[in-house]
C-alpha cells in the first residue's frame, strides 16, 4: 500500500505513512528509479517549457526545485548502496 497525501490549508501536507513489513533490495532500487523518472519529467516538461525559460523568477524557482530533486536522487543512490553493502556483509557472515 502506498502512502496517501492530503493537502490541508495553505499548502500544508499531511502524509499518512503505510509501512512495509520488510524492505528488500527492490524497494531501494525502486525509489532511486522513481526519483530519476520524476527528475527527468520535471526537466523535460517544466524546466524546458518556453514560459519557464522566458520568465527569470519562474526559471529560478524551477531550477531550485530541480536541484532539490537531484539531491533526493543522490541520497537515494547512497541509501541503496549502503543497503546493498549491508546485505552483502550479512551474506558473508552466514556460516
């Protein structure tokens, strides 16, 4: 089950988190992939839009959002790498 997001007054977000009983390596790769897809779509359909390119304030706001999405992607990659290392270490320690 995916988390559901409700907007409540003046842009405040409330996220109802639905936990997974266990996370596997696919979950870690999935979040990395989805971060990439979101970033790619943002760049292609928003940042490169002629209206955004024309208006400096809008372009700067879009670039800030894109920078934040890049950080999310990089952190997701780091988390995936750390999870992979944990899995590999656990496999090595097994008798």
